[in-house]
């Protein structure tokens, strides 16, 4: 159940970002704890923890930010895949495995976006903000692991 503490911290981070940046609107879309929490939970506690943390965190994210509910199926699927696949990279260092899974996460989401629409500047901004936030959260977390 230690992975659940990561989920709670991720939920608190997401709510904190929303409360701290009320005027940013869609520009804060990539600043969240997904996929950092599923990566950490799956890497540290296994496949089931990665799955459940991704599912719980993604659902609560869309409860908090219901304005972007149209992205829910894509986001939930991408986060669950990352959380389930990261234990296969457990022989690598945490940052190396996180970089690989983050690249997979963004390649997966970009592939789905290309299938249904086109990649816009907003999506590129999302990838940049999400990558910075995810790697920063994982780096800070690795200091305590």
C-alpha cells in the first residue's frame, strides 16, 4: 500500500497546481503528476501498483479538471500502459527507465493524436511542460528513495 502514498501526493500536487495557477487555463495542461506517479509506483512496487496508481490518478485528475474530459480515454490508456510496462525496465536506473517510459508515453499520445487530428503548437507545449514536470518530480522523488 506504500504506492498509495505516491497517488495521494500526486493528487495533492495536481490540486495545488490548479489552485496556484488559476489564470493559466489550458497553458498548465502539461503541469501535472501524470505519468510521474505511475512510473514511480510501477518501478518501485510492481505492475499492479503501476496499474492502480495510473488508473486512480488519471480518474481523479479528470474529476478535478473536468473541462478536459475529452482527453480522458487517451490519458488513462497511456498512463496505465506506462505504469504496467515500467517494471520491465527495473534493471535500469530509475532516471533511465523514466526517460524511456516518458518517450514511450509521448510517442503513444502523439500517435493517437495524429490518427484523429493533427499535432498543434498546444500539443507541443503540453509535451514540453509534461516532460519537464515529470522528470523534475521523478528526480526529486529519487532523492528520497
